[in-house]
């Protein structure tokens, strides 16, 4: 059964949400508390959106899967409903800076991350001496001059809508920086504090603080009546190039924003190169005939080749034979069809599958379990691959559409993980630059040959000496 937890936490003393070895994180404490109270070895959770170091939350949404008998047993002799007993016991073992405010059973289709259509943050600023309250200093920024919110709202208006926010983000390899900013507005609360509300379908890394930081830190006269609306750094829907951030951040390390209202829950569109797609998660079955095996797989919305086997991938299988036993990397795995074909077709194969899209990682691991190869197949995001792990072969239908520079960086990151004498087998569309990619790889010291050509695709073999 699936449970939804609504959390609040003071992020000051946390190193963000996500579990990190040796560091105090919200996820780490919550999962440890759940395991203790439920008397299980582990209780992994999924959240609506990971928060950075120091960020507070009032409406963080989390789900966890629990066996019904385990939930009932955790209530002990309590006469309360099991979910009420779990809520009380969790708050009894969690530290004071984390609270579970609500806990209830939800349908299995509910997903804290993939069902969310928007995320909302707020920054609070005390811009008059009378508003400065030492008791809330961890959550409210002190600003030395009164802010002109009308001028700031006029400036913010140009940032709403769907844009490429690369100038306001810390770029993640292979991930899109296109986001739909639903709201960026300034107002005053009942106490007179200036409050910036930022709401979007999803946020890039450090995007919120960069957007808010682009307002108050400028010279005071910039936010006085009659000031011209500023020209923001490049923020165009069609420009997806990586660039160094041209915006200031909010001053100092505190205060961090609160996530005051959590998330909204309606489906929207997104792109399969996103690390965290916002489109509603819908699974769709796929049958792939590969190297004499029929694989019954599950694809999903927001993941490459939803509901089908990509033409390039089909060409790759048709023009090659299964390799010998060894260790393999499926680079840009999607829902896992290439890596799973290797695991199923090659006895003793050990497969690592990598994708920036966390939904793809989830599906790939689910498919491995369904095919009975989970002991030899593991999918994860690039940052979770163990340092020093090497492979005898890399198989990939690489994400050409991320752009030439990003693709080159991707290949130069992973090709050095080939063991001596290893090879990479890539399928690339001719009209998407397969021939120029072959030449470029040779120029970089990676001898590359064309193994086959069919249906507008090249199958390339890259060798490590």
C-alpha cells in the first residue's frame, strides 16, 4: 500500500533533502525514522522535489510503500487507526526540526514526484527596521532599504511563461533547462514583509534563488518609481545552450526559501531530456523482439520512445549480434530496452544503465525486476555511478538532440570508462550527424568504424586501444 506524508522542516541545519553519506539530510532522517517505527530494514521514500541546503518547507509531499501487515504491526497495542499511530510514532522519533503534519493512504497510481504539476517557493524580506524579528531570522532576510514592489513586479513580468532558464540555473549534464514559470510576483503579507512567490512546473538546480536574487541586490535606485524595466540575461525558448549564470544570488547563505504550499497535482507536458519530467506519469506497455528474445517492457510518458522501440534502437539490434559475456554500460537507457536486451541475451552479463531522467531510471529497474534480471542490471542517474567503475563495452542510442557540444561532453565523460581493448557500439542518425561524429571521435583519439548502415542510421564501433 502507498502512503502520502506531508512534511514541514526547518532546513537551516540540513544539507538539503537528498541522502548524502555522512551528512544530515531530511531524507536520511525520515527514512531512518520510518525503518525504526515500521521495524523494517529500509523504507525508501520519494518526494515532490528535492530542496537545497538550508531550504525550509511547510508543504513537502512524500510517498512511501509499506506492506499492509507491516503497517498494522507497527501500531502495536494502540487502538488508533494504523496510519494515525504511525504519524504519532514518527513524530516521536524525528528531531524537532522535522514534522510529519499529515499521513494517509493514497491510490497506488499516486506519485509524489510525477503527479505534481507545480512547485511553489516563497522568499520573505524585512525591508524596514520595525519588521526585523530576531525570532524568525532564519527564515526572513533583512534588507536595509524599503523595496518598490511595483517596480519589481514590472521587472518580473518578463520572466513568466515557458523559457530556457539556463542563465538562472546550475546546469546538469544532459538535462533541459526549459521550464514553465507560472508565477513570479512580489507582495506583502499581513505583517508587512515583502514576499516573493515563485511557482513553476519544475525548477532547475538553484533556479529559485537566482530568480529572486536578480531583484533586490541591485543599486537601490533601480527599484524606485520610474526605473526602466531591466534587460534580463538570455531567456529564450529556443536557446538551450549552457551558459554561466549572469544573475546574482540572494545575499548570504540565509535565509532560504520556504516551500509554503507544496505542490499542485494536475498533468502538464514536459520533455524526456528533463531530469524531473512534470508531465503526468502514465505507463504504457511495449513488446520488443531482440536477438531471438521477446521482451515485455513498460515505457512511460516523459521518457524517450514512449510506447515503442525507437527506429534507431531497432536498427542497432538488427545489425548486430549479442556480445560475449562481460560488463556493459547502456548510456542514455530510457526505459532500459538496450541494457535489458544485453542482460537477457548474454548469460553472465553485468549491466549498468544510466539516464538523467529519473523516471526512465525507475522504469528500467522495474523492467529488470519483471524480466528476472535485477541481480545483473542496475539503472541510476550519472551522479550515482560509482567512481572508477569500468566496462568492457558501451551500447547506446545516444541523445543526439541535446546538441553537439553536450553530446561531445557526454561521450568524453563515459568513453574513458572503457576497459583496455573495450569498445562502444553507437547508433546515430545520418541526418543527425553520424558521419561528422565518426570523424570527430577519430580526431579525439577514439578510432571509429562504421559497422552498418540502414534506414538512415549508422551503427558505429568505437575502440579503446
